[in-house]
C-alpha cells in the first residue's frame, strides 16, 4: 500500500523462497524504466520542476514490484490485486499514464472508471495532457519522448480523427477500432464499469442491482453493421477484452465493492486499484 509520507511506504508480502526471483524480475522491470527520459529527468528532487514526484515514483515502482510478483508462480500473489492509495493532488493520473504507456511486458491495459466524464478525461491525460509536461506524447506507435513542450502545447488533447487516437474508449462507436487494432503491440482501453458489465454480460448478485436500470443487451454494434453488413462478433470482442495484461481501477472508493469485484474476477488478470481512501462505497463483495 502507498501511504502519505516522504515518498510513501510500499510493502508486498512474499514467501522467502520466492523473494529472490521476484526481486530479479523487479530489477529488470525498473531497468526498462531507467532507459526512458521521463523516468530519469528530475529524479534527484522530491518535487522537481520537470519530472515525476517521489510519491509518483514510489507508486510506479510498487506497481512494478506487484507485476513482478504476479509473474512468479507459487508465491501466493498470483490471484491478488494491488491497492495504491494516492490522495487527490499527488499525481495519480501521471502514475496511471506511466503504467499503461510504459510498463514492460504489458501489451493491453484496461482502465476502469466510475463515471463517463472520467473516461474522456483519462483518454486525454494519457494521450497528451500529462505527457506534454515531460516533453512527450503517447501515439499509436507508442510513447514519443524528447519533443518540444511548446509544440506539444499547440496539440489538441486527443487527435480529432477518431481512427488516429491511441487510447480507445469502451463505447459503441469505437468497438470496431478496438477489434481492428487487436494485433498492435500496446493497446489501452478506458471505460466505465457499466460498459464492461454490459459487454461481458456480468450480472449483479441476486440481492443487488448495479444501476437501478433494466438489463440491456450490448448494443446494435454487435448485431448489425453499417449498410446491412454483419455486426461485430460479440464473443470475439469479449475474448479480446479478457486477454488484457493489466487492469487498472481508478477511484475504486466511488464504486460499490461488489461492482468492481465482479469485473475483476471475471477478467482474472493483474489488477491495480487506485483510491484516495481505503473506505469504499457499498458493502463488501
């Protein structure tokens, strides 16, 4: 868990027999970050004028330790989620951007948020808004660094052309783009819990309801295409979403525990939950 303090405090419980292998995997992951300018600039300062703050570095490093632990069999962490507590204003968006856009070995990242308004904001943060402060931007070919901040300031938060956007949203008009990009080395999808539940057909517990609405089908996109063409293959789309390498839950404290817990269990992939407080809405799952 990341706590307030000078850089925060992080801990992962591991059996002694697994610690050496996990430590080696962790060092390898951090070594990949050390090749990137955004990671090395300002690293000597707690709050540099340009660069990541120490709490952000600690959170990113903790996430890499968690991913290293998840990748080592038999250490008890293979089914665990990670919780990172970052109070408002400590740079959570930058941490999520670094994890989604630069984590080694992570090809597909799914970011879940509680509100539709945050989906758009997250897409813009990951594409340009956060990275422009570090002379970088995220594109369909990956993270581009060493760019002129003045030039970046002239760019829109996201490309106007929908087909050129590097961060996809779980909305009907982008499903076809998501499917067509299935072979790309790195993909980032952002959506609400409601959108994921709808696509995967996740139902609430018998004694609960998700959003006080009637159950709906995933939408016309999967039943009919343009000009009478066949629609998308729903099962193939579900399989693609389930092939993610990393799930990031943003503002987990705003979502009822059983809501995101069901989504996480359905995907069964490494999951990092960000929260401003460990107290969550609703009853525990």
